[in-house]
């Protein structure tokens, strides 16, 4: 509507509205149901939260050592070879579950490499080390790590591969860290939830 002398309003012609990016002949209709159960079409929030944005190291403790050993690229965390260095998440966890997709590098000229690992309930260089054993080189595999009390269960591609126990002196809460033990590896799809 355009103002006219005397406070009257005039409608613009339809062609003027279309030139301004207007819409016409819009029809809305409801689509038929797929009859999928609610748990498949809209699962309830299970408490998972992303630890890695895929863009940068927000939410991770960084310094000169981690900057030299870790980089973000292509929605992945890349661990360069060389000196060992754990990348710690800023959160602290008690009983929790983590999902980690990991791809170890192909073996180099130096023979077999150490498997990638995560560290639980720690900070700095400390923390209980959990090796992500059996990971095939140059292929992503999904690991889920469950920590209840002092018991740790590690699954690779939904198959249980090891059970471990934290030492009695382990704190009730602590950080979560990624550690490639000085060998190249890639990590992505990092999630955590408290149990």
C-alpha cells in the first residue's frame, strides 16, 4: 500500500508486487503419513552432545604443543605424527559414554604403529589410557566407550572388544582426551553423554 494525499492508502498493482519478489499461487497441503513409529521418525533426545564442531577447536584445551600436533580440516581432527600430545576436551565427566570415529594412518616405514587412544578422567599428561585397538589403518571405525564407576567397556562397530578397570585412585570426574600416541590419525563424530 502506498500513501496518497489526505492519508488514504492505495494498493500497488500486482505486477509491482511481483517485481519486488512477491509470491503468488502458493498452495499448501498436508502430506500423507509414512506410518513410521515415533521412535524412528522423531527419536527422543538421548542426552548426546557434540564435542567437536567440525570447524575449529572450540571446546578443546589448546596450547602451542597441541597446535603443533593437531589441526582441523574437512570436518575432522587430524593428529600429525611426532611428539605425543593429548588433546583434552574442556568438559569434565563422571559416568559417561563417548562415541569416537577414528581412522589410523597406514603403517609407515617404521613398522607397526601404536593404536590411537582416548584418555579418561584426566587432565594434562595424565588420565587413564584406553587404546582403540584393532582399528584398521586408513578406514574409519566407530568406537563407543562406556565408563560406569571404574568399569570401562570398549566397542568397535558395535562389537565389544575389551573390558578394563580404572585404578582405585582414579578421580570420580575428569576430562576426556584424544591421544594418537605419536602416530598420525583422524577423528570425527565425537559425542558424549552423562549416564
